[in-house]
C-alpha cells in the first residue's frame, strides 16, 4: 500500500504547511481516515497566485517546443509511477484497481496530446495586399485556474492543466477536497520533470477557496467540472468578475434502445455504462428508453448486472451521504410504482462493512416525471422508460434539462441517424454506451451540462486557453496607395 501523507498546498515549487483548519480525508472503500487537508483561505490563494504571476513571464517567454520538453519527461514519470498513481485513485475515490489504472492511462494519453501542440498550434500569416502582411499569433492569458471534481481525481486535472501549461499559462489547480492525494502527486511529478517553480500550484479547500478563485482579479480564466448546481454558480461568479469561464455540469444521459439492436452487445454496453466507476461519471447511462418490444434486451441486462459484485468488480461511491442519497432515489421510485428488477440497496462488502457501496440497480416502468428519471443520481442505477416509437423516445430525451450525452442502439443506419440529428446532447453514441470523444476531439455537453463557450479539452481548448495577437505590417514604402487597396 502507498504510504499516505498529510495533504499540503503546493505553492511556488514547495509543499506549504500553513495554519489553516484541517479536514479529514476518508477512503470510501472502508470509511477510514487516510489523510487530512488544509481548508485554504483567500490569503493562501493570494500566495499561490502571486507565485504563478511571477513565474508567468519566464514561462510564457519560452517557445512552445521548449515548454513541451517538460511534458515529455512528465509523461515518462507517469508511466514509471503508474502503480502508485493507480493505488492513490483507488484509495481516495473508491474505483476498482482496473478502473483506476484505466484513468491513469487516460491521463498519459492526455499528456501525449499536450506534447503534440507545437504541430497543432501554428501561427497564420498572409499577404493581404501588395507589400502588406497580416499575422495571427496565439498568446497565453496569464494565471489560470482549474477546479476539478472527485470522480476522476487524476484524469480531469490532465484534461486542463497540461494544455493550459503548454500554451504558456501558469496554473492554479483546486482539486475536490474529497480526493486531494492525486493532485499533490501530480505536482510532485511535474517538479521532478523540471517544471519551474510557480508554474503549477495546488490549493486545497472548499467553498471559500472556490469563491476566491472566481473573485481573484489576477486569474484570467477558470475551468470547472462538477455538479450543474455549482457549475452555474461558478460560471456566473467568475464571468461577472470578467474571467473567461467554461463550467461543465452534471448529466442525465439517455440510451435509446431499439428492438433490432444486437441484444448481447446492447445489454453489455448499457450495464457497463451504468455501473462503470460506480456510475460516478457524467457520461454514465442514467436512463434507458426502451422502444417498443425490448423485453428480451432488458432480461439480458438484468442477468449481466448480476455479475457485477460490490467490492470485486464494482467500486464504492464517494461518501456515506452519496450512498444514502442514491438509495433514497431508488426507494422513492419504488413508492411511486416503478418496478425494481435488480436492487442494489444495503450492499456491504465483507471486511469493509464501513465502506460506501451501492449495488447495480435496474428500475423498470419509470415515468418521465419521476425524480429518478429527471435528476442526476450519480450512482450505479439505471431507470427504464418505455416508449411506443422512436419519435416518442427522442421527445423523452429532448425533455431533459441536461445534454451531456445520448446514445442509440440499433442495427439500422437510418434510425441511428435520426437520433444523431434529433438528440439534444453534445456527445452522441451509436452502439456505444459511453461516447467520450478521444483527443484531438473535445469533451463537452449542451444545455445545463455546460456553461460557457467552447470546450476545455482537445483542439477546442486552444481557443479557451489563449488569445489572439494580430499584427499588420507594411514593407513597401515606395507604394503610396492605401494599405487596404
């Protein structure tokens, strides 16, 4: 087991053990305390921003090819430390070891995209009239902040920080207070890779430090990933203080299952999407809309879900409060007349009785107006709504306030195309339960799943983390005509 340490802030290349109040860090695997972290104040953030602001001049003056050299070395360190990084995710988040390792491997892939930036981000130059050139260059913004959630403590920081850094910004990372260990290890490895002091800083804490980030006059842009309720608050507060902001919120992803779908593949994909990472991902299947005669697929789903065992191939949910909330949704749906085909309430794991586990849960005959059909549950639970035809199924999907992802399972290209065109979501899957785009394509939803313009991953992140400098130059003084001629 990785020896755990007290979490500290990481400011100007050093771990900082301040005078802040401390909060316990609890492992959801067994309910035991694994560390503590500082609840940072505005003054702590000021010190981190000052360090980042001081480092910006030197960091941004390097060429992009010089900056990516640090990330070539960092990628190697991620590979060399993959077992420790995997265990940290497992311990603090509750994912299975296999899921935790997959998360770290995705972080390595994200780092690979960041080091490709010099081949992607190229300046534009054109002779717009005789002897007159126009040039566009991408320039960094300055100090930027990344606020990240508990569900992917290693991957989501790698969605944002490597791209923002390679593009020349300096970064303040504020991880979820529930999962601070991976972020601190990230800072340690970046320092080992030679990243200059102050370029990357980690500030821990809760609501106060998030509000301080949104209010800080020296922070030029903030990215946020978390619940829709908090995403709205962060977006409004940061943008009202003249920061750029993209805030990714929650989801209620609908999987439309048609009778002609391959039954084995569909059952496997829907259940994997519902239960993977204990359902604690914004791309998880939350609602299955069964179109017409799909009982044979539902039966296979139940049998497939019975093979998913808490503590073996199903991880824990993040907290006791999360477990109680998820089970409350299940109980409410049952009282309202829905049929529980597979019940994950009251799950326990031998030897880890104090852990926070919810078993895979399948709820049939759910009505669109039930809370379990409308609200984000963030657990291994899927609600089945019956629809008479595809038009009704698309209407059910469109009625959701969210718009992160939607998927269709069918063997008909024509029917799939109707869903692609008609679904109100930013990411669409065809016979894929978790339609996450791979780099260089960006991640981001619609409606109340995202606030702000653009995305914070892939090629779209270039626009978010930079600003354009336009230069017009005339080199023909002998030509007296106006330069626009």
